[in-house]
């Protein structure tokens, strides 16, 4: 690991000031991604600003009946919070499918959103990778791409976003609250938070340099009863997904009133299925409806040389998640 | 050779843990005496148990302060570990795991992968299980750290440690300190009713864990020797409070004889 200066600010304002003054600076949340990448020599910051102990550790009810999740609260505490479990069990399930108890006790909500891809070329500094070193080429495009994207990729990057939490947040229409150095703040809808690679794969999100995530807002609970996060992976625990599906349904009898849907590990960002949500609204819950929904979801898939399997696997994953969500009473 | 400070099995009074352990294993009377003699002749394992406690580790010499010139971005940290405070000067890059092992002689926590992938370095920070290999020492100011060395009370093992011995929850033992710290934390999480990905409905509280729940919650601790079944049994016993017979037992005289004559 390369040398860096460590800073431990006591307020968000101090953290933001510090960040704007120094080049090559990173905030440090739980460190479960950043410290790993620094050990791999992929990240080489000159300054680390610890934010994990900043006072964004609350979960509060918002005026319109939703929740605000503090950015520095850890993943386990968030997932197990009484109000999250009661009103947003889809988020609890997705968060608890990730990593391990130890890692979730460390990982912050803000850091989870900004975790980098698990593309093997990104981790291996002797390999070409536009995300790590812009202009060096994309090793995965015609290389080991069995776990790469099938939607929204570009010639410059075919990586996927690895977070499980973010798939549920996309299905639930969350919003990200951030603060800037001049003291102002802004709110970013979740679908606009992460971006597609285009010709700037080094940028995962639309966050500006130095912006600090302070909270994640969940709108009024819509899917407290019919929910499922289905994660398919190479071993049954402690592994990233090959494909995952987050499903929330609002039902009246057997009729679907509303749906919140997103897929994980198929694109550079959580893959929100807006057209499929609309397709399901007003339909009867049945296997044939769900299979038609899955066909629609993967209509535009563009597989690479080694990941065509993700289409069939993805359809089945989505159908299973829909079946299980609908079957809950 | 037997270490000279260790009394021989005949004249040495057994500790509470040892008595309990042997009771649990169903080794009484003459066979207990034979067993103890065998163990002390071999100078291993069971009899060593009470010596591997915090008392012994607390006497380990404190690392000398490094020449500040040799440190880049040196920081002062007061590490509170197992109830003791260690003022230490560290390079900003030094992980908690390296501080424990390389500077403080607390080598119970193990380095398996150094990348958050195996759980061998698991310690408790403010009562929560975390990975010391991905934790910078600089972030540990004012936090209470418990390592495997701090679990026993004097010669009384933590119930999880005793259960690992009874159920043979290890082979080489490398992953064991991490497994044990992890399991200690798991028991608290269960008391708080926390749920997991395999919980049927995460809206319900779960305080009685099935073996499946224990497996999922322990998946962050990889065991290269594959001692998983015994690890789950050990944790289940402490969690449920229901004593179980270990899956292993000593061969009887007849069985030993049979195996001798078979060859
Ligand atoms: C072995 C292993 C297995 C894993 N498995 C999974 C899995 O199955 N599913 C899954 O979803 N994840 C998995 N993860 C990833 C894990 O969820 C992330 O590493 C974690 O969520 C990152 O959070 P953190 O607080 O530790 O972030 P850090 O590592 O501290 O930071 C990550 C990034 O976020 C930035 N940052 C942190 N906080 C803020 C803030 N408040 N504002 C602005 N920027 C900020 C940092 O500067 C850094 O760039 C795994 C990780 C490991 C090591
Ligand atoms: S897919 Fe993206 S992260 Fe992977 S090698 Fe190509 S540019 Fe790098
Ligand atoms: S050494 Fe920390 S997880 Fe492997
Ligand atoms: S006992 Fe050998 S690795 Fe677990």
C-alpha cells in the first residue's frame, strides 16, 4: 500500500473542506472496498478522510411517510432496523444477501453505493482496463467476460455494478442526499445516481468530486408484504451474484396493482425495469404473466462472447422472484 | 520433554474447565486417569488448554516504539484491547491485524487472505465482529477491541471455546480464533433477534437459530480443513443450551485390539 495522510474530521463541514483542498483524496467509510483496492495498488490516494464516524447514523421517518437512512450507518444495523424490516423488507433481504456479517458490520450505506466493480481486469494492474487507467483498453470486452454486462455496455467498458443493496434501492425508487463543499446540498433520484460507462468508464456515478453522501431516502412504503430478492451465485453464501432480481409487488387479491423491479449484475448500474413494472400493473399474478414479463425484461439484452447464459438465467431468476413475492401472504 | 512448569497429570489438580470437558466427553474414573497420562506423555492439546489464556498473553512483551523516522505519516493511537490500553505509534497504513500481530504480540488473530475474504482475522470491535485486516489502526481510537486472547476469564474458557474443544471444531486450528470470535458475536446477534438472508420472512424476529441459520451467519469464516459440521454443532450447543454428545469418541480397548489384529 502506498503512503497516505490520514484525517479524522469531527464534522461533515470539516470533511468537505478537507476534501476540496487536497488532490487525490478519498473519503473512508468502512474501508471494506477502498482498503482492499489500496492493498491491490488499484487505488492510490494521498489523503484519506474518515467519514465512518460522522453523525449520519440515524434512521428517521420522513414527512411523507418514508425513511431516511443515514449514510454512515452500517449495512447490518440498517438491514435489521425495526422500521426497515417492517416497511422495506425487500431492502433488508437484499442487504443481508451481501458479503458476510463481519463485512456488513463495517460497510457503510454511503460506501455501499460507491463500491467499485469486481471485474478481474480492474483488480489486476498488469492488465488493460479503461476504468482503472483510462485509454489502456478494456480487457474484458473480448476476454474473460462471463460475468460482464448484457445491457448498456460500451466498447470501452462492459463491467457490472456489484452491489445487492443498490438493486433493491432501484426497485424501491430511493433518492440519494449529498452535500457539497460550499454547504449546499442536492438530491439525486436513484436511477440517475449510477451511470452507464459510455466513453468515461472511470466514472461510476454522477457524483461530483468531493461530494459527500449524507443519506438515502426511501419513499412511502409500497411493498411491505409481497417482496423477494433472489440472488443466484456460484456458492450459496459469501459470493457476489451472477444475476439477481429485486421484486416488490402491491396486490389486491390476485391482481397486481403496482410493481417495483430491478435486476442486479447485468449492467454498469442497477437495472431498473420500468417497462416491465408498467406491463405487470393490472395483470393477474400467474406463471404465464411472469414469463411474459421476463421475456420483456430481456428483450434488449446484448450478450458478449462468454455471457449469453445470463439471459436464460436472468429470466428464470426474475420469474422465481416474482413467484415468491406474489406467494407471500 | 514435558515443560518443567507443568505438573504431571497425577499430582496436578484439574481446572474447572478440564473437569467439565472430561465430564462432557464421558471420560471418568480409570479411563480418565489413563487419558490424562496419555495426554501428558504426549505433552499436547487438552492439558494445555488452561495455559492458553489471557494471563499468559498479557505477559507478552510490549513492542518497542519504532524510530519515528522509520514511519511514514506516523499517528498516535491508544488501542484498547482486552481491557488493556496500548499507546502505540503507527504508520497510517498499518491495519489493526498487523498492529496486533507485529507490534503487540497478540498473534491469536490470524492473517489468512489479508483481503476480507476468509474471516481468519475476525475480532470484536465495540462488541461487533469485524475484519481486522481491512480496519486501519488509525480508525480504532477509543474503541473496545476484543481478540480471541480476551475471551477466557482467567482459566475459565468462554463457553464457545469449551464447545469447540468438546466438539472438535477444528483440525489445523488456523481459522479457529476467527471462528470463535465470530461465533461469540453470532450469539449476541441472535439474542437481539437479528435476521439473515435465509430467514423465511425478515419481518419476523429470529431468536432460535436452526443449523441452516448458523451456517449462513458463519459463512464469513472459511475453514480450509472443512471442520464445518463440528463448528455448527459446537455453536448450536452454546446457542440452544442443550448439551449434545460430540460426533467423535475415543476407540474402546476392543476396537483398538480389533484394528491391531486386522493388520
Ligand atoms: C469479500 C467481500 C465480499 C463482498 N460481497 C458482497 C456482495 O455479495 N454483495 C455486495 O453488495 N457487496 C459485497 N461486498 C462489497 C461491500 O458491500 C462493500 O465493500 C461495502 O458496501 C463498501 O462500503 P464501505 O463503507 O466499506 O466503503 P469504503 O470501502 O469505505 O468506500 C468505498 C468508496 O465509497 C466512498 N465513500 C464512502 N463513504 C462515502 C460517503 N459518505 N460519501 C461519499 N463517498 C463515500 C469512498 O471514498 C470509496 O471510494 C463484498 C466485499 C468483500 C470485501
Ligand atoms: S469491463 Fe470495465 S472494468 Fe473491466 S476491463 Fe473493461 S474497462 Fe476495465
Ligand atoms: S485475513 Fe482478514 S478476512 Fe482473511
Ligand atoms: S481448522 Fe484448519 S482451516 Fe479451519
